[in-house]
């Protein structure tokens, strides 16, 4: 049990066992929950929903329900639904049975105490009362309130601290009722907008009515501070414990205590202050969850920035630029496993209420840093706005209200509308034979990659980023290969490496993609396509007996330094190539691993592929570096080619010239440029075309 929690919420008499079954010393401001078939007692902080176990042994077997706090003697009275008895509960939360007469054969699950009288209700039976004043003639005698209404579907009710009426929420229809204890008649005040089993109901001194829903622990409020001017709409106030058997009891004259909580920083319009039901996370519980490296700081009031009352604890989220229509990468650091919920005020209207403004919903985070994608809508305009991040053990939270643990961090952020122009190229299909310098089976399907290029530049032709997106079409390779794209003559130093955004198969990659040791930009899409594809077939999408969906996709956004002009970029499709996966066999005559590069015809190796130069003019290769003719056989055929079209590749071990007879003319002479079209291919030799 957390002693700080108890010291804050409970009188001293409640922290020790009382052998005399003593009354509570004062009117406690904790809300108590009696839960489970064998009752356990919990203390609940209504402000945040944080709760602690107070008693696991109430001194008798059975479920205690229909509980109420009697301010006349400072005891709790409840109904044991298992033994059909009325019980008296002392400050140590142990119960003794009372000799009440005229009890019904049926149990009561709804009850509260007012003016030393215990009131009970049951659907179909109506309202009953038991006098608790020993000086009265009907002491401990169950008496029906004649003429009381019997058709309310209730699981708890509570007395108002000032007006003397009972209030309750109808489970089935969500109506807020006012019940006259003298007559048992109800007045319907309106629909609260929520339904469910509301097994716990409380008041606090100002007239705030709290009720908790069993199935999810949601604590709602209705303001009944002015009982003549009630707006019955319920507001989600906090998240508490859920339970199948649940009853609440509280001293209604006590104010709802505000304990140590972490608050937000955003302006009041975002529902930040406690008075506005702003986000607040309890810091007194044993569970400690927070974002960043600094735990949430404790406040009792919301100021312009909560940093003025504590430490600078907004350190858990790092943003990249937020540009309209773009995908931003944000990094979120958590100290332990929990759930993230986050909002951005995209339209800058001072709230988080618009449909698209919850950007992360119940996102499970593990301890450490997690990189997440944030899609910025097309319509955002430049300017400052606010974002809110809430981290807790609870899966789903709104942008307001209490939470039993965790932290809230609010950030002032800047939205950008850079009016960038987009230049699209492709899609391109690059195909390779991986047996170089041996001609091999020449099916040109060992790696077939389809990709497109997107370049964004401002009105002055300054390129902000290059984005490559692609899908592996086939991998009929005997060897292990990687795939990369080289941007000739574009210096590696122009890339903002820290802001690269790289995904493989829809998941953020921890790889930088920008290859070290290169003078120009070389982007490694995969170091091992076989591992990234995880195909169940030996040859991926090249055999009719083993057809599969496309299993490897990538997206790579490469931000560039300022003042990189559009005309400084090489022309797409750039220089795609395959290379040997490190530490994997790639033929007896091949160099080892990464040093082996196979490019399109007439493209030279990169800085890290210079060892491949030693293989030129060996075996079937007839490269002539001086003439600029490389990666060609003696009859002029290439080990790789690229096409600005979709392309149907040959089946496994089917010679390219058998599938596409005119490819020879195209590759060696530049004629028959339509060699790949339907009228010039042999469909029986092509994958997927019989």
C-alpha cells in the first residue's frame, strides 16, 4: 500500500487496524469502492481515478453492497447480499451484522445514508428505509416508503449534500433522476448521454455528482451545485477501476481532494486547468510512468506553464518539421511500457475537438525511444499551434480528465506550409542477373525491383527532399543479394542524415540507409533481400507452383541541405544496383560480400565496389572502362537493365531471349524499343502469363 496516498487522502484512524471497530474520526474525503464477490475495499481519488487497496478482509464472507456513509455517527452501512444482512462498517473496514427486522427475502444493491436513516432501493419493490437512531421507535426496522416509484433501473444512488434529495443515473436509458426520499417519487432531469451499469455514485461538498461505470471504470460527473439549474449532460472526468460487482460510498459533505498531479501547459481553451477538467495524472500512486528522462512534476493549480511550479519535464517528444501534406517523424521516449494518446490542433482553433486531431490512439510504447509517423493534413496553414501527449497504463484517454498514473506533456509547435512543387518520376522497373561475371541462365529475374522517385522543391528550385518508394517484384536468385540506389555526382554531404525517414514493409527501419564510406549519395534499401522478403519459396515470384503476394516494400525520404538546386541532382532513375550480401557466398569467382556490385549496363561501381573492377573482363564479362562500356557480355548483353514501364519477368531459368526475342536488338543496337510489348513477347515463358 502506498503510504503517501493514504496520508494524503485518509484520516490517521484509517491507517491502522482498530480492534474496537471504531468510527471514522472525521468525514473522509476519499471515495470508497466495495468490489468483488468476497468484498475488498479500495480508496479512489476522484480527481484522477487513482486507487489503492485498503482492506482485503472485511471480517465476514460475502459481497457488501448498497453502501452509504452516515455523517451522524461516522460509520458506513452496507447490505451483505450473500447473507441477506445489513452490516455496519468501521474505520478499519471490518463489518458486523445488525439485527434489522422485517428484511425482504430479496437483496438490495442500491443504497445510501442521510440524516441517520439508511435508504435502500430495488427494482420492482421501490424505496425502503431503516432508522439508525437508537432512540427512535422503528430503530433497525425495514420500512417501505409507501407509493414509491418501482421501475428505475439503478445500481447505486447518492444523497445531495445540501438539498436532501437522492440522485441517480438510469442504467438502461441514461436518464438523470432526482428522487424525493420522503415519497420515493422521481423527477427526470434529462438524459446524461451515457449508459451502462453505474455501480458507484457519490457527491462531494460543492454538489458535483460522480458516478462510475462498472465495465470500464469511467468516472463521470454532472454539476448539481445549483439544484435548480442543472445541465444533466455527463462529462468523463477520470478513469477508475472496473469491476463486475461494484458499489461506491463517500461522505458527501467532504470536498473532493486534489493530490499531487501532473498538469498540462497549453492555454486554457485546450481544457488544461483542473477547474476545466483538464488532463491530470496522479503522482502519488506506486506506478510511475512518464515520457522522457524527467518524471512529471507535481502541481495543484494550472498556470500558463506547469514548469513554473516544478521541473522542466516536457522532454519526451522530438519533432521533425511539420509540413502540410507531408509525413513527419517524431521520436517519443518512455521510461516503461504504457500507452500513448496524442492530439494536434491542426486548424489552430484553440481546441483538440476536430475529427482528425487525435493523431495517436492507444499506441503501445515500450521502454526507450520509439519513432512514429505523423501524417500532416494537406489543409494546414503556417503558424504556431499546440500538441498534447498523454502517457499512462490506461489504453485510451481523452485530451482532458484524470488518469491514475503517467504524465501529460503539452508542446507549442510550428506548422509549415512551404508551397513545395512536386516532381514525380517513374515507376521504373530494374532487373538484374546476379551471376556476373558469368552469364548464367540469363533469366534477368534474380532481382526485379519496381520503384518511383518524388522530388520536392520550393519556388526557387531548392530541393527539400527526395523520396523513393518501391516494391520487390521477383527474386529468382541462387545467391544472397542486397539492393541499393546510387545518385551519381550528388555529394553525400548534402544529405541531412539525421532526418532520413526509412520504412521497410510498413515498419520504421533503424537503418540510416545512407551508406558510409561513399563520396556520393548511395542509399542501401536492403542489405539482404532474402531476409527482408522472408519468402516461403526458394525463388520468390518466379515459379508458377509457388506464387506469392509482393512481400517487400520500402519508402525512403532523404532530406537535403538548403540551397541544393534541382539541376544539381542526377536524372532519375539514378543508378540502381545489386550487391553481394556481406558474409554470404556469391560464386567461386566472385569477390566477397559488399565489394561485389552488379550495375546496369555502362554504370561503374561505387567507391565501395571497386573490387568488382578486378572481375571485369573475366569469365563472360567484356567490360571496357576506357570506352565507358561495362557490365556487358562479349555479344553486348547486360547483366541489368531498367524500363520506364511495368514489366512481366521471365519464369525461373527461362532465358530472357526466349521470353523476349527482340530484347537482343534493343540491348545491343537500340532498336525494337517496344520489345517488351504484348505482341513481341512469348507469354508461355513469363511468370503469371500462360
